[in-house]
């Protein structure tokens, strides 16, 4: 009976780690996409496009950081070295 419980706990932990890792990876990819979009608009976009891209990037970074800092996802973030990201405080001048 004890072995069955240990196997169940291990399975639950595996699912948790996999789900948390996927969430963090997805959020990190969103940041990369938002950065690319911002650079694109900085080269050939309007001021409004740039402002919107900066706001979106800041929001995505905040979402990611919330996941990195929040328990229990923070455990997976620490294990797999997902660092807290910093925005350049884009929304200060908006």
C-alpha cells in the first residue's frame, strides 16, 4: 500500500513539474515575441503602435514574474533557472 501511495505522489509531482515548466516556457516565449514586435514597431511603426507594444511587453513581463515568484511555480522556476525578468519601465513615459 505504501509503494502505491509513493507512486501516486511521484506521478502527481511529475505532472505538476511538467505543467509548471510548460507554463513558464510559454510565458518566456511570449516575452520574446513581444520584444520582437516592439523592435519591429520601433523601426517602422507609429508612436501609438510603439506605446501599445511597450504596454503589452510590460504586462507580459509582469505575468511571467508573477509565475516565477508565486508558490508553487516558484519551485520549478528555481530548479530550472527561470530568472525574474525586468522591464525597462516602458509605461513610465506613457
